[in-house]
């Protein structure tokens, strides 16, 4: 099983990346909530949750598929796993710069996903307006493949777990981390978008992600940080 600290880190990554998710998915969830106008709050909330459950399921499926690749490579791929961790760390740092607006290089990677997305988007559009829970789940599952540098960065990280189940759990945890802000933005779009996308919010989230990426690079510094945390925890 994936260790609790890894899942916690994945959830935190999702939370930090929420400023980017608002830009990518906020418009979609806002459109979804508008299409549900006239329904009761309970019905709207349930269908929104179903939509996000489908989205997170797609993340977990993608993690499972990449985890299977790592599993098939076997133990002989130790050097490859280490390389994947370095690549994932670099992508997380790049995402931090992307969120702050200091460097937009990661947009090139998102453009690569457009080739697949152009075939999926028409299918997703046909499901609007949502009329049932299965449709909400299906729409979320399709929109989960929307090209996103943050998701790609986390997928590379999940692939380095060298275990399909662990990779899927990591991506599911990441998806749960994105849920609060994206879900609430769909309901309180105007109230939250200005706060979450504020320059200070994005800069803080971006810098924290850069630090997380630097920490994730394999090396002795990880043991040093963990030892400091354990000493600090033991002092209370």
C-alpha cells in the first residue's frame, strides 16, 4: 500500500495546484452548475459530486495504466524509476513557475494532449445539460482527460511508484486534493475565483510547489528534512 505521507503529499499537491485547476476546470464546473439551474441545492450538489467522482476516477485510471507500465518493467528498472522521480520533480518545479506566472513553458506539454482531447471533447459536449447521475459521472470521466500540466506532472510521479495500485491511489489522492476549490468554485464561482486566482494566492501556492519539487528530487536532503521534522514533532 502507498504510505500515508505519500498520499498526504499528493493531496497537498492537489490543493496547491487548485489555482491552476480553477483556470482549467473552473469554467467547466461553472457551466455545469449553470446547466443545473432550477434544480434543488441537494440535487445540484449531488450531480456536481458525481461529476468530480468521474473526474477523479479518470485520474486514478491513468495512474493505474502508468503504474502497470512500471510494473511490467520490473525491478531491473531501478535506474528508470530514479530518473522518473527526477523528471517528476522537475515538472513540479515547472508547474510552480507556471502557477506563479513566472514561466509558461509547461503550456507546451498541455498542447501535446490536445491531439487526444479533440476526439474526447465532442463526446463530453453531448452530455450537456446533465439530466442524471450516470451522465454526470460520464461527463466527469471524459473531462478528466483534459490536457493539464499539473495532472501530467503528478502522473510522472505516480509512474515512479513502480506499483499499479500505489500509482492509482496516488492519483486518486491528488484528485481529492483538487476537489474542495474546484467543487466550491462551481457553486460560488464569482466569490471564490477572485480569491483563489489572486496574485498573492498564486505566488504562495507556486512557491510551495517549487519547494515541494526541490524536496522530491532524490538525495540525502530528504533524510535531513525528515529528521528535522521528526525532531520537531518529538519536541511537542
